[in-house]
């Protein structure tokens, strides 16, 4: 056990669990990306950030014929 110093330690800052919502752009012409984008928008309006993040992840990870996802550059 550490020796008491008589002062309080610095505050701990936790990260925002939804900070990974980077708002990926849906691939134009992709119906699945468009559907996920609609779900994301509706979830944000309804105040459901976790659902919005799920839709963003789906957009981010959805593969397209060029072999890339929206998350790959
Ligand atoms: Zn897509």
C-alpha cells in the first residue's frame, strides 16, 4: 500500500464511449448503406446514440464490389 500523502490525486477522465461515431459516409447507390443511414438518422432523432453508432459501424464495415469498406481509404 502506498504511503498517504495527505492530498487528493488528480481527477480521472474517462473517454466518451460513443466518440468512435465518426459518421461514415454511405456509399452512393448502395441500398444497404442507405438503409443504415436512415436508421442512424432516426436513432439520433429518437435520442438513441447506441443504435446510431451500430448503424454507423454497419456503414463503416459494409463491403462493396471494389473490395473496400467505407472505412478503408
Ligand atoms: Zn454499402
